[in-house]
C-alpha cells in the first residue's frame, strides 16, 4: 500500500508512474489528497476541542475550592458542549478515514523507473537467453501424451476425483515431482535460505498483507466456514511470518524458502493453452522470499534472478529472462522478471518463474519494520520468486528430453530420482 505522505509530496511522479502501469483511475490520486485534507481538518477540530476540554476540566476543582460554583458550572457546560463536538466529529473522521483507506487500496504499487513502458506481453523486454533448444525425434509428442505413454500422470483420473486442473501423479511421475522438490529445496538452502513448512490456508489479514486481498479474491479458493483462503503461493504465509514485527537491522536480509502445493481458481482459463500441465488449479512450487534493507533491494533482486537462472541452467533447459513492461506487471510489484523455458514439442515458451521486488508495498500493509543505526523505524523491502514452479518444468523436461524409447533426465536429478532415465 502506498504511503499518503509520499503521494502528497510526489503527486505528479505518482501519476506518471501509475500511467506506466496503465492504471486508468488516475483521478484517485487527487481524491486521496482531498480525503487526507478533510481528515486533517476534522482531526484538528477534535484535537482542539480535546485541548479545551482538558484545560477547562483542570480549572473546575480549583473554582469549586474557591467557592466559585457559578463559574465552575459555566465551565462544566463548556466541557459538555465540547465533548458533544468531539463525539459528533469522531464518526465523520472514521468515515473519511475508511474512504481514504478504500481509495488507497485501489492504487497498485508504483513501477520502478527501471520498468519499460508497454501494455501487453509483446512489449516485455528479453534480457537474455540461455541453453540450447533440442532437436526432437520425428515421432516426438507433447508431455500429455508422454505422461500417458510412460504412466506418469493421469489427467482423467484427477478430473474424476476432483475436476479439471487437478492431475494425479503416478509411480515415476510422483517420484519425479518429489525429486524436483527436494532438489529445489536443497539448491535454495545451500544458498542460505532457511526452509519453512507453512500452513496451506491463511486468514484474511495474511491475504491482505501480501496483496491478494482485495485485488485477487476471485483467484483464490475460500473456506467460508472458517474464513480461510487456500494459498496461491507460499509467498503469502512466508512473508506474513514477520507481520507486525520490528526486526533488528543486523538480521537483514531474512531469506526464506518453502515447498507447498498452490491453489488457484484460474477462472476463465480454457483452450489449448491450458492443456496438460500448462495451467492447473493445484500445483507444486518451491518459493524463495527475502526481507531486506530498502537500500539493497534492487541488488538483491538481481541476485535472486541469477539464483533462479543457475537453477534452470542446472536442469539443462533452454530459457529466457524477460523484464515485464508496466502493463504486464502484477498489482503489487515494482519490478518483475519472468523466466520462460522452451517447450520443444509444443514449440512455445512457458513461464516457470517470476522474481519480483515489491519495495515497501507489502511491508507497509504488514508493518514489517526495522530500526536503523539512528534508531529510526523504517519499512523493510520484500521480494519473492518461484524457485521453481513444477508443472511446466516437468512438461519441458519430458518433452525436450524424449528419445525413441525413453526420457533422459538431467544429471543433477540422477541421485534424487535414482535413475538416469524414465522408460
């Protein structure tokens, strides 16, 4: 959530950055400033009245002691009238503050000055590419056919048990999932990330803290009896570990990683782009999250990008890194890099990771702070990234490494999987 004072002091800059993000309701900026002005007027009215109540109330005992009952009664009437002013003003202030908060929540995070202008994914900038696109055999097939051929994943069984987008992994398919998860966690913990196993459901405050509410409630599954949300990513519970906390400056950066299933409704998704593992309602993902000093967050962002890049390189997958344009960024992000791997059988790029810097947008909602060397309290910056999401990684591993009679696995998975191939 953006800070009102920052908006007031940088109104034109805020409007310019919101335009880069293709935010249409720019007038909200002026409405926020007007609501803040009105709130301050009411606050001063209440504060002035309260000061007079205190001053008059302090005089009453002395007047009574001096026998000046009439003068004391006059002051009592003034106090009663002033308290009435306060009581009448408080609901007005509460209404204004709610309106102000509601308007603030409509504003997305401001894109960094490093974010390129643009409206659609076609405007994203390719930062770099790596790996080699494979040459597949003539009889190569997409991963959904390979999954059936080698009895790895049963999409129809998942549809029977739950519904579309909930696959069942079987035998070596389940083992491949487990191998990737363990490898990703080991890769992250070797880089200094502390592993957590968080809850798979969160309360409303947690979903609000990371920006899923009120922006993305339609994308989450909701357990209405308990008012819990199934997590769309472990970013949500991980970042909320430090909600309402003041950490020590020497504890930064705080580096966390977790494996969890993730749940997304993906309402409106249909067609060939969601076939097989391309888009699921439940999927496995290993996440990395960092809470860092605000002066270091963009350096840390680049470090996280390199971390995910090395992970993809170890899997021997062709990949590319994109810097997202303003119009393709998420609501809470200040700068996002997307990673895509090339699906040789489908002949298209598939997104497998997003690495983002949220600056203080999330931590302002969650009040995650630290005290600097001057004992001044500041908000930390939060960052997160997929390291990695499994479905499309599995799709590309299967498709890109298929031969006539088996599927070759990258060397880093041999010990985890217990074999070099799937046959």
